[in-house]
C-alpha cells in the first residue's frame, strides 16, 4: 500500500431503501442522534448545522460510561450523492481525519460507502487497534440501516 491507501479505512453497506432516505438520515440531528455510533453508544448534540463549512459538535457516550467529545465540519454536501467531512475531537484537531460518504443507487436499495483517511498510518492503526474503528464503522452503518428501514421508511408509508 502506498500513500492514502495505508492511511484509510473503507466500509460499505447496502441498505434496502432509496438513497434520498439514506441521505436524509444525515441531514437532521433528530435522525443522527437516533442511530449514530457503534452498538451501545448514544449521542448528545451540543450544536448542529448541516451546511458546508458548518459543524456538528457532539458527545458520544460509551456503554462503559466514557464520554467522547466529537467535532465534525461538513466540507462538501452534494444531495443525495455525497457528504465529505472532517472529524476530530475538537475544532482544529491536528489529528482529525477526513471521511467521504457516497450514496449510490443499487436497484431499489442504496450502497453507502464510507472512506476515511487519517493524517498518518500510525493514527489509522491506532483507530483500528485501540478504538476498533472497522467494527465500529460496520456497526454504525448497521444502525443507520436499521433506522432508515424501521423508522424513515415507515414514516413515509404513513
């Protein structure tokens, strides 16, 4: 692996819902707070503005009671195709990582791909080994899938 490849994590999932609904789950804090994070985590939002250059400032609460301060700056939003963001523990975090989420139609379903690139290979390896980033990312996309199918699709039917 060379360049970005050794610093990245790529996770994808097919969600049995139209991409507009999958994308919508990222656009409003009332949605994000209900599915964001790995299994057992919950989220408290301090501030949220879903526009390029704006931020989502929040705390993730781990199942063991540990709180994790998080800060996301939305760097690109192309509805309903793509979201790019910078994710760190605080504003201007030098260890922040970049993520690009793409939403691609897959028949009547949606393939979401989350491509995350860390500033260094060491930070990527730490995220994988210490924070279980790959499994956490898979669980997060699983939570997204369940939320979209169980909540958003049913809201649309009523």
